C-alpha cells in the first residue's frame, strides 16, 4: 500500500496522461475539490466526473502547455500539501503566466476526499485579460 505522499506525488510527477489516471484512481467517489476564489474555475466540485468536467477538461481545452510543477511536499498523517508553480498560456489571449500554488489534500484510507487550492490568482487573471 502506498503512503499518502506517494499517492499525491503520483498525480504530478509522471507524464500528464499517467498523472490523470493516477488522480482518477486516487479520488474518492464523493471527493470535494475546491478551486480558489479569483481562479478562473473557482468553486467546489464534488465527485470525479464534476472535477474533470469543471476543472481538468477546461484546463486542457482553454490553455496551451498548462502544467503544475511541484517543488516540494509536506505530509502530516492524512494530509499532504504540494507547493509549486502553474505554467501555461491562455489560448484566448495568447498570454502566458506563472503562478505559485499550494494544494492541500485530505486523504482517508488511501483516497483523496478533499482538495483545497491556494493560488496567486492575480497572475492567472492577468493572462485572461486582453
């Protein structure tokens, strides 16, 4: 059985397709995914389908080269925090951005039950403005 930090690491550190598969396997059926206020996809999404539709599908179709590059992790029991930087170019404006983030995960029995995003949303918003 993988540790909580290994579960989260596997959602960031491989090829995008593999990271996505690992994330889908790690999400609990009723996982709550909270995108930060000020982020283009701000709000709460419940369950893998809503998370994919509301966040990941949009990232994949509205951005070019979008990625979350993790610099470090901190684990404490059933909680893991990933610190890193988002990179990407917003297709509608052609503007790129780099914005620092923290993803605070809560796990239970090896499954992600909650994610709360913290991000420098101002830098992301600047890429959206024509």
